């Protein structure tokens, strides 16, 4: 059929538009479709505010006397930043506020006397660095380093019982002169997330400390918590590679977490998003205000994950700083690159890192050797072993194992010795695993945080 002049012009315009699109978005024209955003996690937040009345100052609260920012204004800003950074996944839909008319308590029983505090504060604030005043240092010596009495906090507010009743998912406590860790984990299988863990008979939860006079640090505390969870998840051999620090991890040995935290100074052209203390362009700790431009993979993690393309963008302080608070702005930007889509990768790791951040559990594998494979029928079978053969039989407690049943994601295969191996992946909320047999034929061989090495991808749970 003969082409008209108008047809030729239309085809030429379409071709030109396509070429321009390819030039503008070279990595997206033929990209694999990105999975949808993960489901919202509706969370209950418990805020405990140690803010005593001061009798010698007309019973004004300590926070008001110190000129601190209103607590709930601080809390709401943090909640909103996490909601924005997670694309709505982290949603603290219910916030319970408890006011405590006392100073924090140390493990040795020491508490500041609210009758005496105002005079101490008045003397200390005659110098700009009031925390270095001898009167304040004397209070620190009486309390002791890292001496906050978490047991008192837990017992006073029945946190274990309340957690088991599902009344909260996380605790943030606000205080001054507390000598507390930034964040700790409490519950079954608790481990270090930047503070000494407390083993308790409940689902694990985080206690995040907010210093009353430090508006800038609470989001950084949560970032350190996330770093510790992710390092444990990916079993990093060392802290993130820093300029002049540890020898860089070979590129072919980098985990996803290594790639996420990579710095331009260490991995030119392969920078990720950095870590809590180091932006991609930083030259030292806390150097988030550096105006020098450097490469970053932030846009690749935000727009393309899990189909990373190696896309880089130029960043400096102005990329994340809104003029509000440099520390909070940096960590909001950093958190916003956390993977937040549905599905799992080829190793079984979730594509939604907010799940790990909030539940403190991670992809695990169970390797179960079957001496005498039971008979059964099912959609997934290997040498007569089927998914339907696995029924709840026993419970094994471990600090590295979470609530798993074999009706979730499973992979059945045969190892080199010809033994049947079942590997299960699921992100749960407690520290028990249930697995099954007829009572004699399933034997637990090992359990690890890293998935069993299998062929192919697991089904989505």
C-alpha cells in the first residue's frame, strides 16, 4: 500500500519520540517491570515521657524549664518522616502517650531530686556547654555510664505483658540525664541493635531513646538500629568500607547491603546511598553537610530495585538538606532508598527491608534431613516428599529462628548425599519455628540466617 506524505511524517515523529525517550531513560525502556510497593505496616507506638514537675519552680515541667521542644511535636515529626521515607509502609496509626512525673532511674537506684535540679540547671547553664559543668558531671558520676534501668522501665509499665497482648509494637522514651543506649531490643532472641539486648518472653520490640535536648538525633538512633539489623541479616564480615578504614570488600563479594552502603571514595562509579554517619560524598564522620558533588546510586535503589541498573546521580548536601535539620534530613533521605517492594530475590531475601527494620527477623533456612521419606501427594514433591506431608509436630526455640510453618514458602530438593532437604523462607514475628513429621522421620540438621543454596527462586509467601 502506498504511503502518504502524512503517514511518513507521523512515523518519523513517532520514531524521533522513541529515540528521545531512549536517550532520556536508557535503562527503563526495556526494564523488567518493577514489583508493586509492599503492604502498609500499621503500628502502635508507645511514648513514655520522663518529665517531672519542679516544685521549687511553680511545678513547671522540667522540659519547659529547660526550653525543650514539645515532645509530641518532636514525635510527630519523626513519625511523618518515617512514613514519607517508607512510602507509607511504616504507619504509626496509634500513638499512646504516658507522662512520668520523675527523673530516669539508674540501675544503682539513683534518681535526680526534682527539688534540687533547678538550682543545678541554673548553675550549669551559665556556660554554653552545660553538659560539661561540674554540677552536671557530678550527677553523671552518681548515675554511672550506660546505667539506665531498663528493667525498671519494663516492670513499671508492664511492657512484656502489654507486648504479648498486642498493645504496642514499639516504645520510644523521652528523657534527660538517662544514661541510656540509643536503641535496644527486648524479647525472644533479642540481639544488639546499638544497645545491650534484653531477653524476655515476648515478641521482640525496640526501645528507642530520645534525648530531650537533642532534636537532631532520634532518627539517627533508628538508622543505627537498622544498620545493625541489616548487617546481621547479610552477615557482614566487617563494618561498611570507609576511606582509610577497612580494606574494601571485593566487588564480586559484595552483598546487597554492601552495595547499598558503598561510598564514592571507596567504590568510584559504584556508590550506593552511604550509611548513617557517611553520605556518599563524605570525607569523615557526620560529614552530611559536604558541598562537594559525588556519585550516588540513590535513584537506582529508589526507582529500579530489585532490577538495579548501576544508574548514578550527582549528589551533595543540597540533595537532602531542606533547611530544617541536617541530621534528620540526611537520615530521611537515606531511609527513603530502603527497598520497599513486594517479592524476594534469588536467595530468598525480602525486597522490603522495612519488614526487617520493624520486626527484627530475617530470611532463614531450615535444612531437614529425611531418613525415610513419607508418602503423600501434593503439588510440590521430590522423591515422594510433598508439602502436604509436613504437619505441625514440634517447636524449636532459637534466637535466630522466627515463627515459621511449612505452609509458607518452601523449597524441596536433594543434597549431594542424596538426602531430602527442605528449606523454608518466611518473615515472622516471634522466635519459634514449627515443623513436622510423623514423630520419627524428620531430623533437624541445621538452621541458619542465610538461605540454603538451592536452584531457582522460591515462591512468594
